[in-house]
């Protein structure tokens, strides 16, 4: 590695800013569904289970089916052009969601949106690995992965106001335009960086494997499988919470749609964004001392998240203070603490993942990880939470959603156990993982 490769340029930061903006714009389409649940449910007469389907499983299945081919495309073709094309098609399919005249039509439209999103994460993270060296990569990844939390602030707060004022269809129309501008900038102003510029030359010069051969090689790595499984369980819990937190505040704390959306977006979104960025910054610094922190930080974050989340869900109704017309329940203090630690796993785990594989396997590796996290998080998390809420309704009444969320989030013990296993097996040593340990 040359001396010039040990630092990053302003151009890298500019490209990262575009990737963050594009990811935030696209992820807004997922976040805004949380404040659309109640109005869509009312218009189409859907159950909580059906809403879990449209906000979760239907989207996740389409995303998963396209995930691996999308990763293969990003490993073999220009990632910049692929992202630009995805942004344009995503905007078109999102507008179609707003034109839906029946529940089945809306489900199909959401599945089309999922297909266009499939290449975004693997292509973007593969690009980031070629924009930043490993020692600076956690912070760059945390900037990218903070995009969903930033979009949550807009989607749940401003989105709640838009939907409450003009209806849920208008929400889809408005969020379709930003990705078009990002796509134009990517197509006209960004060059494709050299693959593997910060990697060991042996791995950087490795030829691209066939899609299925590459996938089999990755899945044959025990450390990679456990890391992906941990990420999937994190997403199962996190996406279930993100999708049902607004209805929870409405049902269990008696808040209006607008107040619940603002609190869920601003409190959780801001604290998660700050926590994710802080963990990325801290990970880069601790990583210089020991790579073990790439697993240690997520483990600490998971345990604090679980404790604060359980306290948030069991805390009785009661208003701590009021900001303007928005009443803030006392429980939101625990929600803010949970939000700060809930993203501590993302940047360190993704950094570790990018070091486990060769440059021409990165997009496929991220795609496989994203397939699992999408199926578990977007697919099963909201759906099973809604189904469990319906199941508990005869026993718990209006508090059925509270108990459903409690049951779902106890599963955070599983990724904590997986991370502890990886820590003991020294899976943070990339040279061992590359050998298929």
C-alpha cells in the first residue's frame, strides 16, 4: 500500500455524502410506512397481521429474491452506474404505491420497490471499502448506516404531519423525488474507484468468482455465518420496534398520530444517529489497539439496548413534560437511551465483514448479509409482532401490542450469545476468516 493510500481525500467524502443522501432518501420509503399503518389499515380494513405483511414480509421476500443477483452485479459491473439506475426506478415504483386502489395492489407495488432497493446496500458498502482504509472504515460505514435513522426523523415526524394533513398517498409522492437528483449527480460527477485499493495485493488481485461459487465459499466460513446470523437477529428486533413504536405510543400512552410520529422519529432517530456515529468513531480508535473491539463494542451495545428497551416497554403511562402541543411520556427517556446504543453493532460488524472477504466478494458478502437481515428484520419482525399482538388481543386487550413487543425483543439475547462466541473464537482476526476458519 502506498503512502498516498493511507489517507482519504475530499472526493471520497463527497461520494460518501451522496451515498448517505441516496440511502436516506430510499430508506425513507420504509420508515414512513410506520406512520401509514393506521390510515392504510383504516382505508382498506386490514388487520395488524396484514399490515405486518405489507410493511414487512412482502417487501422482504422480493428484496431477498433479488439480493444475491444484485450483489453479483455490483461485484462485476460499475457500482456507481448501478446505484444511479436504481434510484430512478425506485422513484417510479414509489409513485405507483401512491396510486394503489386496493390492498393487493399496494402489496405488489411495495414488492416492486423492494426489487429496486436490492443493489443499494451491497453496492454502496463495496464502494465505501474502496474509498476508505480499514482503520477509518467504521466511521465511514456508520455515516452511511446512520442514514436510516436520519430518515426516520423525517419519515416519522414530518411524515406524520404530511399524512395527517394530506393523506398517506401524498407521502409516497413526496418521497419519490430526492433519489432522482442523487442519481443524476452519481451518473454525471462520480467515477468508479479502483477495487481493492486499500487491501492486501494478494486479495486485491484475486479474480472474481462465479456468483454461486462465491456464495458457497462465503457460507462455508463459520465466522461469516455467525456474524450474519447475529446481524439478522439485530434487524429482527430493531425493525419490529421501528415499525410498531408509533402505534405502541398511540395505543399504550394515548398519544395522537402526529405526536407519536414526532416522538418516535425525533427521539429514537436522533439518539440512534448519534449513537451510531459515536460507535463508528470509537470503533476506529479502539480498533487501533485491538481488533477485538469490533465485537466488544456491539456486545456492550446489545446488553444496554436490551435493558433500556425492556424498561421502556414496561414503564407505565405518564407525561414527563410537554413541548408545544407534543406531550412527552416519561418512558421516552428510556427510549432515548435505547436508541443511542441500538446501532452500536452496525459499523463494527460491517467493518469486520469487509475485512473477512476479498474485494471482489464484498458486494456478494454484503448482499447475503442483507438478504438475511431483510428477511428477519423487515420480513418477520413486523409480521410476527403484529400476529402476536392479534393473538394476545383477547387476553391483553389494548395492551396486546406492548406484550408482543416485549416477547419479540427478548430475542436480543441470541445475537449477544453469537457475538460472545465469535469473541471467544477470535473471529475479529481477518486473516483467520479469510482462510475459511
